[in-house]
C-alpha cells in the first residue's frame, strides 16, 4: 500500500525579503513523503509551501490540513496512484498541497530519485536561462543587488518596483541602462499591483524609455475591465501574475484571457494548483497567442527542482524563466541545482540533502 507522511522545515532568508505585503524573515515548507509498504527505500517527495499574502491556502490551519490529508490518504489504502490523477485527490482551494501531492507522485513514478520529468535538464545535459531577481528595498540595497547580478553574468534582470519613490526607481533603471543597453540586457519589472488606476498609464509611459521586456501586474488583481484597457494602451507588454490565482475553472480562465488579452501570463505552480494546472494555463494562453513563463514562489529547492524540470519539458528554449530563488535561504535543502552565468543547471550525480528538520 502507498503511504503518505509529512515533515516541515522553516526556511530562513539570507536577508529580509521585502514584498508588497511586508518583509518576510522566514517561510515554512511542508514536505509530503510518498512510500510503499512493499518497496522500502523508494520515496516520492513533494513540497507544499503556501506564501503569506498570496496563497489561498496560507493560514494557521495549513499544518493541520497537511496532517489530516496524510491520515485520510492512508485510510484509502491506495495501491497505485497515476501521477496525472494525484492532484484530483486535493480540492482546488488547496493549490500548494495539490502541487505537493502531484510532484510526489511524479517523483515516485520516476523511481524516487528527485526526477520529476526525464528531459535534458534533469539529465544534466542542458541549462535553463533565468532572470536575476532584484528584491525591493532601499536604493542602496537594490543597487548592490543589481551590481552583483550584472557581475555574475545575467542577461535578464527582474526588478521588484513599487516600494520606493517612483523617481528613485526610474533612476535605478537609468543606471542599469547606462551600463547595459537592451541588446545586452533584458529588463523585466514587477509592480505587484502597486500602481493606482489614475496613475498607471502615466507611469508606464515613463518606464517605456528603458526598453523593458514586460511589466507584471501593474495594477491590483480583480479589475478586469481596467486591466484590459491598460493592456491595450500600455507601451510596455503587460504580464498577469496575481490575476491568475484562484481562477481554477477552464471556462473562467478562458474568459479572463479573452477579456484582458495580456502579452504574457506568469505561472507559479504553488499558487495555481500544480504542474498540471500550469499546463492548462499554458495551453489556454498559447491558443490565444499569449506568451508565458514559469516562476517559483519562494519554495525550497524541492519545489524549485520540480518547477525547473517542468520548465525543461515545456518552456521555450532560450527564454528566461523566474527560477533564481534557490539562493535566498541560508538553510535550504541541499540540492544539485547550480546557477552559472544566469543559467540554472541540474547535476544528477550530486547528492541531495536531508529534507525536513
């Protein structure tokens, strides 16, 4: 019989991660361990790490939900669990838990070796280009991060904006462009919904002179008509992020994309309900000529590995993904994930560390 147990790790940031919803000093990750009574030593591993302020399932009751779900799963006495059916055992209101069970099942079916997808990335034969993430903070903090990322050889940077005075943020972007033009460096910005309706277009017009690749979520989610109008008028391609959270039915997804018609959608499997759910968004977006990329949501290396291997199977080659969060924690799970000159690599011959605490 298949058995499901869980463990927990409190991840601690190297520096307080400042988001639009405040500063984070730590982040709790829960791990599902899928084993079989007849096959000792083989384990499928998945991560559920709902994010404060964003994840529908974040809250004080999440740990009890994880424990209760494991008990419920074990009471079913399941002998086999097809990976494509695993997510259906968890309600859509628990997207992080869905992601964890789905990836644990995928890992199990590939032999319990942290192999979620068998592709060139997971075999160590190809890397995935990623954007260097510059966190919000004061100007000196952001400037130091920018200089470090450029020195490390990133060809794509993503800046979180909206926390500083707008004039200061424009100055930072001007400093970057003085060092590297658009032919050398791709620039993405993420406003996390920080712009007000009345000011959004004016700010986008000011940002446009920096030849930005895109801007994520310029206004807060849930304002469909206003976001649609902004997408039509914006001189910068607009990407949806928070707008996708909680939209789980296919007809609602289709309607949202048809109404807003963004240039891109940003997919975080922990927030949208797993890899299968992300794939459905991808199919709906591509059917309408909408681009996309994947982004981790501050998971540990367990979740990051799963999303990266998914990207290795589905992402457009050479298109930077948002998978550079593995270096944020000083007590992350040790994993064979390495960033070299802005490219994420997996080394299958290296040893994984112990999960949980």
